[in-house]
């Protein structure tokens, strides 16, 4: 296990968080699109139902398995999604890259303006805060 350099470590206590010290400048005033906010608040079952309605050929059971998948090796990995158009003019959204960490939280607009720590707080609270060494 790597050692932690205590002299260079800054502990942020509750009430000390300042968004400008943690988020990219461009992300500080970003506004989330209402459709994205709506989607982010859907349950997995509703996402599957909606996706199945828009894509009737999809195997909903397989989609549920994919969405329920828990990574074995890259536990905190993330992915980037891009809108693309193929040579026939068909538009799709594709996963173009996988990352070793969910750094996209730093540029994701807030889902709730009252939660200034954003999704990163939820991520840390649900993963690393419960990690025992």
C-alpha cells in the first residue's frame, strides 16, 4: 500500500469546501440541460423501459445486465460518450474511451444547485469514504 505524505495532504473538513478551489473554472457556472437532469434522475428500470421503447430491437434483459454490471478490475472507471454520425447520416451516441477514474465529475454541471460539491461528493461518500485500510 502506498504511503501518504501527511505534510502535503490537506484535509477539507465539513463546511470548508470552496468550489473555486476544486472545480475547473469553466465548470463553476455551467448549467445542466433540463433533459440531462431529467435523465440523471431516472431509475434504472425507467431507463431500460425508455431505451427499449426508442430501440425496439434491444434485448431489455441483456441491457439490464449491462447496467447492473460491477467492474472487477477498474472499480472507479468512467467512460466518455460522444454523439457521432456515420457515413449514412445516422446519428448515434457511442462510448469512445474508458478512463481509470471518474474525473468527469469535475466538469459535470450540478444536478442540484444547493449541493455545491456535486456528484463528486456522492462518489466519494459512496466509495472512498467507506474504504477501510
